[in-house]
C-alpha cells in the first residue's frame, strides 16, 4: 500500500485496548455481516471481507501488532520492501500467515459452517478465490486448498489445534487431503448444510439487523439443483419480522417425490 497506514482497529471496530478474545468475537460478527453473498449489491463487499481478515491477522499476532502500533504511532507508511521503519507486511503476507495459524483454522472452520447454515458460499473454491485470488496455500509442506483444515481434520486433530502445528496435526492434514495431494479431483462445491430440513425441504437461517428487516435487503444463497449448484438472488421484503419464513417453492432438496421447497428463516441480530 502506498501512503498512510491502514487503521486496523477502525476496520474491525475495536480499540487498542481490546484483547484477543474481543478481537476474535468482533471478527466473527463482521465476517458474517460482510460475506459477499449477504451483500450482493455492494461492489466493495469482497474487499471488505478480505480486509477484516487482514486486520484480524495483524491484531492477533503479537509481533505484527507491536510493529504496527509503533509504525502507526510514528505516522509511518507501509514499507513493502522491508526498509527501515514503517510496517513491512503486504496484505498477501498477512493473509498467508493468518491461514497458517491453527487457531485461526479452527475458528474459521466454525465460520464456514455458519456460512453454510445461512446458504452462503463456503467451498474451498470460494475461500481460495476470496483470499488468494484462486491460488492455493502451502502449510508445513502440504499444498492446501481453500477451507484448509476441513471437518475430518478438525475431528481427528483434537487438542493438537490449541498447541500449534504439531507433527500429529500435519499427519492428520496429510490423511485428510491425501486424495487431493495425489491429484484426485476435490469436490469444490459441497451441498450447503441446511440449518433445519424436512423430507425434501431446506431451511436456511438468515440473520439480519433491525434496519435490514425494516427496509428490506437483497441476499444471494446457494442451493443444490438437478444440474449442480444454483445461486439464487432473494429480496427480503421491507417490513419483515424476525421469525418469518420466506418460501422459495421448488428450490429445496431433490427427493423421490421431486424437489422440495427452500425456506429462509429470518432472525434479528
């Protein structure tokens, strides 16, 4: 970046006195609110989604945070080439370090599940494109794609996630991504996990602010159609109430009797 240094505290809506738990809680909240599928009419949504992760990556890394605070207090600029003074990390540097952190991997896996329950994109393709322009990521010698430590890894790694990237964790990564590393095709777009479902009906939980319920909002959700993934654009009507279910007839799961309905259950946050 050229010019003045970014205000990561303002980007996340925290203060220099905020501890890591407060920063983590705020990031989770903003990640849900800034997901591009929740804001299809905002041309800056994808950049905001990436930028809050960048801010989180700096403010939860003691070394980066200390260096950032010193540079910001001195009014210094970014120094992309590691020159004296300033803050020497690019956005790509910060994001790559962040996605190598097992603590973030564990937390982000929970976020991906929340995205799925809301019907938002959460596949490895989406993550890879959003944060790394479609490129993969090397962690501990393993080439990992998108959502990084997937559900199988999370279940098998257990306590290893809290203590850092152990040999056991890396072995679990290897087993989980063995077919991918061997060249087998990965399922990039898993069927979204409904928050609730009937026989062939699906229900997504759509969390909205009071203002969004009052004034209406456009969102987009992913569902599984007969020919694969479908992206649906849905208008939440003005004056909607928390607890209301919006019905999208014939857009749910596919069963023996045909295709069910898709419901968006609205919830005020």
